[in-house]
């Protein structure tokens, strides 16, 4: 039986250029999904999956991400005094068993470069990687990171989360091909970062979550810069394929990329519409807006 997975690494160092100018001073990981920053959903997914030890990978100017998870005694006291217990809970989401630490990425040399910085934290355990700008909304009772842990418990291997994607979109993702070995689990036989049309190895895109063996650090050290002149995590992971040590879990869940404008807006509408306290008001406002929208755009 593999050892229990308790560690997660959350890369959150990138500039967030797709959401400029907003992300000039505010980290993209603090973009709100209704009333919570995206990174809080990411950490909640990790903790709900059994993770107790979390390492944030941050860069200069992103101190606010760490501050979001630091205690705020004055605010906590004020909420307690005024009996705002739900709000108090919302700013203290984790029990004291959950440890959050951080390292600073000085050179922004890609996702592989970010994960490399976690070697001392990870030591010799398998660990999860959750990209800090993406919410994975499980469509079953099992959080997506837990789905990966279960696939790892089944195979003993590293696991990447994947979702089926239209072929014309695959060029924006890490892309894999594989053969089914259990329900929703594939043995990966090819993996390419942001493939050109003739390089596409299969119909699945890597979806922001990974469960990795600590051997990834040795692989990352010998991985040269790849696409976009960055150290690509994909290029290190794919070295596990020849020895059949890489699986993919076809996730039961929806991916919301809050680092893109369309993803941010669509996710906010979707989450607001399923919040019983907000749905009525949002529906009304959208209905009131729609004649104007129709007048402008519908010919
Ligand atoms: C990264 C990974 C890519 C993955 C994507 C979404 O790309 O390199 O393999 O498919 O995240 O999880 P990025 O979006 O940072 O360019």
C-alpha cells in the first residue's frame, strides 16, 4: 500500500499577463470567484483530499497571497465580537493541522522551474501539484486531487489529471495519449507540451493537477528549457513514460481557469447561479440586461 499523500505544492509565481491590467499589482491567484479568491478554492481542494502540508511557490510582488492565509487577529476579534461567525469561518478555513509555507521563485523560468524549488519540502514522498489559478470543480463527491491520489494508490505511479478536449484547443495545453487500464485511468504512452497540429499525441489535455514521484526533481535537473524557453514540467514528467510509470486520471470535474478573462467571467456566473442566496438576484439582473445585449448583438 503506498504511503499516505500529505504534501502539496501550489505554483503561484507567474505574472498573470492574460488578466492585465488587473494583475499588475494584484496576484492572479487572488482573483475572486464570487467572494473567495481562486487560491482559497485550490487549497480547500487539497485539504479536502487529505493534504496537511502545503508549499506555495511565490514571486516578488505576490506577498498578498501569503497574507491571505496568515491569521488576522484584529479582524478575527471584530467578527467574533459582532457575532459574524460565518464570516469568521470564511477567513479561517483550515484547522491548525494544516501547515502553509512558501518559497520565493526569483527567476520565472516556467512551471518546471517552480516545482524544482519544492525539493527540500517534498523530500522522498509522492506529492500533489495544484496550479494556483485554476479551480477544479468536482462533479462527484471526490475532490479532483483525491481522484488522482486514488489512481496513484491503484497503480503506484505518478498521475496527471486530464480532460478530453477538442483537437483545435489542444495546442494550448500539455497533451497526452494513452491506453485505458482501469475506469477513468490511462497508462500514458505519449505526452507533448503545447503540440503543433501534427504533434498531437491524443485527445486529452493536462488539467492543472499532478500527483508526482519525488524522482521528478532529478528529472527536472536534467530537463533543458523547452517551449517558450521555459523549463516545462511536461518535459520532465514524460521521461517516466518509457518505463510505464505515468498514468493519467480522466477527471470527474469541470476546470475553471480564472487566469483567463472568459474563464473568470463564466466561472463567476456559474458559481453565482448555483448559490441559493445569489441565484435569484443574478437571474433577475441578467434578465434585465438581456434586452440591451440582444439589441446590440442579435441581428
Ligand atoms: C500549464 C502546463 C500545461 C497544462 C496547463 C493547464 O500550461 O504547462 O501542460 O495543460 O498548465 O493545466 P500554462 O497554462 O501554464 O501555459
